[in-house]
C-alpha cells in the first residue's frame, strides 16, 4: 500500500505517454530536437530512475490505472515535497514510485 493521499494524483496516462513526456522534457531542457533526444535517450527516458520505472510498470495489470502524483507546491519550498507515479487498483493506490524527493 501507499502512503500518499488520493488528492495528490494529478494526471492519468499510459507507460508510453509518461516515457514520451520525459523525453520531451529532456529535449526541451537540452535544446535538441525530440527525435535526437529519442535516438540518444530513448531506452532510458528517466535516466538513472529508468530501471526502477521498468520494474514498477511490470506490476501493472490490465484493469489498473497509472497516474502521475505530486505533493502540494508548498511542500517543495519546505523541502518536504515529492512526486512520482502511482498504480491505482480497484480504486485504491496500490503502489507508488517516488521519482523526486526534496
């Protein structure tokens, strides 16, 4: 089970959508075309967190939902923030993967 509140869930998506979004952010931050970022980083869209991501998404079942979550903005300014991904199963948070913790 997870310790994050349901209100932190912000955006539902697929594995592919979240991986593409990560590559798009890298493309924008490095100022390179998206196709170049995909060619260079496509196998590791989350950098050092990619192995954890792949292991996490292996647990998704057909009826599960994948969500991006984030703690409230003020938690980051207090260095208590986190964000990442959650698997919803039967309407409850089943597992989480924290990608950023401040």
